[in-house]
C-alpha cells in the first residue's frame, strides 16, 4: 500500500494495539493496514516517524490555519508556559481573546470558553434549552457537530434508513437513549420548504435549530443563502434559537460564515483555529442568550466550569493565531483554495472521471460523482465512488500529499504557490490513475 518505508509506523501500531482499543485514540485518524505516525511538522509540511515528508492538507482536521510550529505561536505559548500553564483563577488572556472575538462577530456580545468543539456544541444546545425551557433541538441530516449524543443523531444514516423524502432521527452510536432520538428533529440541508415545515411542526417544543453553514460530512457544500435566511426567519417565528456551528467555518472569513452569509445567529459555536493549535472550544452569542451562564446573581441557569476551560496557554496561542488572520490572510487563503479547486476540477474534466471539488475559501472536498451535490443524500458515496475516493487519497499519500480519507482538504497560510502547484499536479496524476 505504501511505497515509502513505514516500518517505524508499523512497529508503533503493533505496540499501540496492546494499550489502545484497535491501537487507536481518534477514529478519524485510523487507517488500514496501520496509520502513519507523525514525528514533527513545520509550516505546511509534516514528517513521519520513518522520515517521510508530506504536504499537509489535513491540518489537524482544519484547526491549523498557520500550519505547524509557527514561530509567533511557539513564542506565545512558551511565554505563557514559563508563567504557569493553568490556574484556578481567571487570567487576562481569556478577556483578550473574548474581546477579539466579540469585535469580529457582530452577533456576539459574550463568549464562554471550553476545551473542544464537541463541548461547545453541547453547551450551546444546553444553553438553548435553558433559555427557552424547551426540550427539542433540530439539526441537519448528515451534519457532524462532535460527539454529544444529541448532536450525533442522524450523522450517517444509510439509504436503507432514509425512509422516503423526510429525514428521520437515527442513532449514530450504539447506546444512544431513545429519548435522545425523540428530542432531535432531523431536517434536510438546503431544502427550505421541508426544513421550514418540520421546524413549524415541532415549533412549540424546539429550543434551537443547529446548523453548520458548510457541513463537511454532509458534502462541504455551502448552504444556499435562501436556506439560512429561511432558518433565521422561521426560528424567530417559532421562538427557537438559531445556532451556527462555526467550529470549521470560522476559517472562511474575518467574520466567519455568518459574515459571508450576512446572518446573525443567536448563538455560535467555535473551536479549532481559535486555539492556535491547542485544544479549544467556545460558545458565543447575544448577551441575553449568554446570560444563562452568568453567575453574578446566584446560581446560573446553566452552571459550567471545566478544569482547563480558558486555559492560558491555549488563550495566548489562540490570540497570536487570530491576530495573524487579517483580511489579507483570508484573501490569500481564498486565492490558494480557488487555485486547488480549479486545478482539480480541470483534471476531472481532462481525465473524464466523474467528479468535482467543492467548498469555499481554504476548504475543499472531492466528490467522485456527477450528481449535483447539495446535501447529505446527494453526497452519499456509492460503493464505486467510495473505492475511487480510496484509490485517489492513497495515491495522493504516495505522492507525499496528506488528505483526509473522506476527501476533505484544508489548506494553510504557509503554503506557497509552488506548494499549490505540487498539490494540483499530484491530484491530477492521481486522478489519471483512478481513470486507468
Ligand atoms: N462541529 C463541527 C462542525 C466540527 O467539524 C467538529 C469537529 O470536526 C466539531 C463540532 C467537534 O469539534 P472537536 O473535534 O473539537 O470536538
């Protein structure tokens, strides 16, 4: 499978099998016959434990927008480490990062930090329930929001479970309680009429509608403006909160996807890039919604702590990372993203393989289909498409380009124009092998 030498990775995996289930800690990084173990990273490149080098288009699943080991982030984190890595007291760093985020996001007055996107989504859903006093949440079929039970519902229903046109709430993980399924309304992505009708139907019980404006697992297709506008309008109509999951899409622009779409959600979840490479999450939103966390008048409606929430090393690295992301940085990311998408789409046309590269800004995803991909169902891979994708990602890996197994690519600022050309050339060559 791997033409390069990977004996150290193979040995490490054998060791890992003895102390980790299936040798694994993150399902997302598992691959057969064994995963390739990272040793170090610098800029847009990663070196594995056998000394092989790759251009990294995974970037820790989009969290590394400045690539690896950026000097400004190292300086920020190590300065804080020397001052102490964690306190049972607040620090100025959390105030500064909250100030930066509230200045960038017009919909946000207040921010609350936590340790992951999963936790941010969980707390946002709990906040919506606490604020409205209602039990149910609505989410889009196929959209990934981390591993809170409610957010996982209908993450990967198979065609056998689709049950006609209307999405159904299907458990993702074994052990999901039935009452979780009963409290999640699954709506179709990018289908205004069906989504609005389901939200109206469950309206009086709905605490919130959770939406990722460009859901990675459901195809990485941007939401139609009309769709998010309809969600904004109908949530106001039924008295539910609109929650934007921007854990990934905050990467798309200075004001995130909400700035690009011109929508003010009630709550926003953040993560990934705002931690400068360290574990992070945040719930953000209008003051009245965020007041459920406020302890200043006694026990809050929604108490929330977390030993490592607002950790000062994360906050300092996050601040350094965010300060580097000015509008010029986003323009560059848009430019290189367009170049890679255009290059891969040209290669699809040239080879005659059915497929497309979709996405926005620095994010793209490869689909091996000539269907018009608009939502989870149209993005759903047939067996043949899944095989083609596996060949493509493996051939890219053999050419020294790391992409996620499900076809996601996240670019980073250290990538030069020459790196972009290398990625496009490797993708074109790999597509020719898929065609053969
Ligand atoms: N929400 C979205 C849109 C995500 O893509 C992810 C992770 O990829 C999460 C939430 C969960 O974030 P984390 O992996 O930090 O828990």
